[in-house]
C-alpha cells in the first residue's frame, strides 16, 4: 500500500513536470500573439487608475473612457513624432560614432603604451575582435528597433486595451455566474487587482519622473538625443534591479564618444544621482510595505520571464509573479510555493508575536 502511495506521488510529480514543460513550450511558441495581449492588459491596468479617478469625480464611465483614450492617443502620437525623429537621427549618426569609438580605442592604446603597458598589434586586433565597435552600435540599433516594433503593433495593442477596459465592469458578475466558487475567485482577483494597481500607479509615476529628470539633465549638459535616453530610462525603470543600469549604459557610452571624458563623467554622475535619489529615497518611501515578493524571487523572475517572453517578460515580470503567488496562496497542495515566493515579512511578524 505504501509502495502504491509512493508511486502515485511520483507519478503525479512526473505528470505535473511534463504539463509544466508543455505549457512553457506553448507559451514560447505563441509569444507573437501573447506579448501584445499581455501589453494590452498592462496598459489597461495603468489606464484604469485615471479612469476610476474620473468616475469618482462624477463622470460616467464611458465619458471617462473617451477622455483616457484621447489622452492615450495624443501621447502615442507625440512619442511617434518626437521619438521617431530622434531615433532616425541617431541611426544616421551611427557611422560617425563608430569612427569616434575606433579613434578613442587607438588613443587609449597609445596612452597605455606611454605608461609602460605595451599592447602590440596582434593583441590590439584580438581586443578589437572581442570589443567590436560595430557590434556595440548594432546592439544599440536593435534596442531602438525593438521600440519601433512596439509602436508598429501599437494600434492593435491600444484597441485590445480599450476592449479590456470595456469588459472590466462586467467581469465580477460573469465570474459569479460562471463558477460556484466564484466568491473565492473574485476575492483573489480583487486583491490581485488592488495590489497591482498600487504597484503600477507608483511605478509609472516614478518611472515618468526618472525619464523627465534624465531628459532635462542630459539636455542641460549637452548630450545628444536626450529624448531617447529619457524614454529609455522611463521604460527600463519598470524592469527591477538592472533596468536603470541597462538604460544608463548606451547614454554614457555616447556621451564619452561625443564629448570625451568630461561629458562622460558628467552623464555618469547624472544617472548615479537620479537613481540613488529615486531608488533609495523616493521609491521605498512611497512604495510602502512592498509587493510581498522576495528580492531574490524578483531577480529570478526577471531572468525567467525574460527568457520566456523576451524584453516584455522582463517588463512584466513583477505583475506575472504576483499573479502566480496570489493564485496559489489558498491551494493546500501549492501553498508552499506562495511561501517561497513571499518576502518573509509575515513569518517575521508571526515569530515576533510568538516570542512576545
């Protein structure tokens, strides 16, 4: 009997693992359809906040929806106009920056030789092969190409977002009608929605502040294409832990190529000062207690969702992980996963109460 029980547990483990792998393969295969849909949900959650605020001021939902949609369209048009022009100008300037990078590396080699660190031609060619200027510039180009692809799907994403916003008021009633356990589903969905709204509202405001500060400061010190670097900082700030670093690297590299050491150091100082101010002072203060996710879990989820869904997965890694955590919390068999995903604050509080 014990052997049969152990076999059944082992069989369930194999079946669960196989199902998990099949689901991952399905998600990976359908990313071209899934990613625009996930982005539409993400934008709908962001748009629901001003829409709810307009409703609280006495406007009917359909009037508030029209206002939100018109503002969203205006923002998209402005982004396509100004950002698209800046990206085209940067792409046209790539050969000049590439040549400057080659000259800078040659100057660095001469400086090292003067200091007694001799780098012969063979070693220099080998270093160039690993640190290919053309590769660096093509990587920067691929980043902006991805942004352009996002705008090319913008209409479909925007349209899907509108339909999601139209559906939201009827969702609780549909769940109640569809399932006898809808009460529990509704409670979990409401909790997830409130937590996600809180997170996205604060994160969007902080990311917008970061982008504006980067744009203004880089404009003041004379770095080329400040609108691009501000937008990149805004987008990358949604990616936890490493997003701000990713956003800073191309701008700092361009500043070094454009104005030498002084402009490069000034740009680095701007990024460090803004990220320290926002990441260590403003964000922890306004974010409150947090998301209930472990820092390690956030970092691992960044890698996992980035591998599964690409850059969009990195952007949405926190909401997706929060959804999984809340979904498995009340399940007796999967409750352990929610504990592992959690920040551990609840366990600390319980331990403190028991010790008292």
